[in-house]
């Protein structure tokens, strides 16, 4: 059966999801946000904007659900079983979820079914298994006392997810929070809001108590701020830009004190030494900047290559870049994504244009692609220096810069970015060099002889510097959704 579909005939769950009901946009909307399909630029819906009153209702619903269901206090294995049923339903409804997400996002429907949806189900299962495997600890004390560290859920977690991978990012937030015994009020991006509603509906169908997941639509200044400032929200988890993360930190500071997990921007280097397998390195580097048209916080957008092999490596990467063919996200054969909006495409082009000064040369691309939709040509800029806008700024598009180096010290100097430290790639056959430089790289994740996240959900992700605070995925994400309490008993 073909996954391709007619975008004009696809039903959408337009509205907020609170408790176990969809609140239609016509009832809840306080001024909608017009939405355009990235693949053809056509307007297709308005995203409703939740007011602070509606966020209040969502938080109150979450608090009531926690109390009535005793979700954080039930036998942990019961939480595991319910979440596993939810994961199974996600897999069963993969086609529906993929089509709704493909319509409004940059993710091609074929990649969604095989990738994003399947990964989301895996993440839910992964975190479900922590429910009865992570608890408190006994503490070493003297014979006259008994010490222990207890853990417990926070209560209601506020989550804000980005537009580039809507389903899997929702899985990052919902999986560990629910497994740890919390409820969640989640705001998806106003550009990709609807697949998350379906995810929440499937959770209720699987047996997650109604009200533990509440989806409120809206923008950052109105709805997002109402979540981060809300006194009933005990913890905030956000994935998005560094600028937005800074604004969230300021909001939280102004309204009180609460823990937060922030997975933010990146400008990640990929360092290739002369002894690397150049064919594999070229394919990996090209994939990292072409996948989702470079719209990923971990995109390896800065190529640093040892001078002696720069020319052949660049030629290989150019071959990959020039082979892409754009297509609409609702066509299952599409492999190259559009940019999320006309505004974002214009921003990408402005940074590329501003970087074309002095000795900088555009080896391919450097312009929007002809035809419908917000497509931008894969772009490779050579001759840049450390002060180039294309090197300094997170472009969030299919733009790769290249710089050459001689020796490890110069490579490390070029790799270090004053702002970002999310990820890095390293290509070499020298194991000692790989381990030595991995220690020196200022990045929360380092990939060696590969680039990009795997489906090993046990590996946490998070950044150094202004690329974030705390970790998503891994054991760390589960523990970040529980707080600890020290207990000392006199015997």
C-alpha cells in the first residue's frame, strides 16, 4: 500500500487536547496563527492559541488526574504496562501519525513511518522500563541511624517541543515524565501542532489516565510563557533555539525557581583526518547536513578537514549534494525536505549572502530552489574563516562550511565555538587520536567515524556552553523527572 496521500483530503485534529477531549479551535481560539504547508506554501489551517486561562485549566486537569489516578504511587510495573500498550498503539497507527505530521512539517511521509514514528514508540518503551528499575538508595551512616535517599515525581511537568521532529521530540518529553510518575502539559510548535494531539489520544486509548497528558496549542510569548511561569508547573523541559531557551530561563527566574532541562542550538564541527575512510566520511557528512535539509540542532554544519585530503573529500560531498531531488512531504518517494517556512528560508539565504565576502566561494547551491514550496539548494561554502556569519551562526538549513587544518592543535582550535557545544564528529583510523581528541572536544556528544543519533536510547543527549542544560534520553532523562529526598532515622 502506498503511503503517498492527497494533502487536501487529510482530516486534522485541530484544537487543544485536555483531559480526554479535543477542544475544537472554533471554541478555544483567541486569534489563530495561519499555517502554510512547507512543501507547496499553501495555507491550510489556523493554529489555535491557548490563553493563560486555558493553560490554567490544563494544569488543573493534570493535577486532578494525578490525584485521582495515584499515577505516581501505583505499583511501578503498572505504569510500565500502560506505557508499553501506548507504544504498541503508536506502531499500529504509524501511517495515520505519519500523514498528519508530514502535511505540516518538513518530514517526508516515508521517513516518518520507518523512522520518527518507530523511534517514538521505541522511546516510550525504553523509558517505561525505568519505572521499576530506578529508585532510591541506602546511605552509609553510623550504627545508631538509618539513612536513605528517596525519589518521587515532581507532579506536573511543562514541556515545549520544536517543529523539526515533532513526534520524536514529544516522545523525549512524555516518555520519561510519565514513566517517572508525572503528568505533562505540552505545547508543540505552532508550525507542527497536530500529530502530538493524536499521540495524546492514543495514550488515553492505551490506558494512560485521562488528564495526565494535556496538549495546548499556541505560540511562545502567549502559551509557552503561560506554561513556564505557571506556579502549578514543577519542572520545565524545552527543546529549541538558544535564544528561546534564554527567554524561558528569564521567565522562570521572574516567576520563581524551578528545575529545567534545555536542549538548545548547535554549530557542530565534523573533523576529518587524512587517515580516515574518505568515502564513508563524505557520505556521513553529507547525510548530516542534507537530512531534514539541515534542520536539526545537531547538524554537522562545519567541516574541518586535514589539508592534504581536502580536495578529494570536498568533491565527494559535492556529488552527494548535487544528487538531491526535492519533493513534497506527502510523496513517499521524497528524500529531500523543504524548509519549514518562507521566513526561515529567507533567513538561511541572508546568512549565506552575508558570508560571500573576500575569499569565500560558494561551490554549490547558495539560493532557493525553483518551484513550489520552501526548498533551499544544498550549499557548500569554502574559504570561510572563524568570523564568517556561516561559521558563527546556527543556520538551521542545508549549508555546510569547509575549513582546512594542519595537525591536531589547529583542528581543535577551529572546532571550538564560542557559543555552542552540542555535538561533534571525528573521523580517523587512529584509535588513540580518537580517544585523545574526544576528551578535548567541547561537546555534549561526540561521534567517531559516524555522525548522528542512533536508536540507542540509553545514550543521553545535551549540550555544553549555550547549547543547553541537563540531558534528554538515557537514564539521565528519567532521573531528571524525579526529585530526591534525604531521610535519616535515629534507631
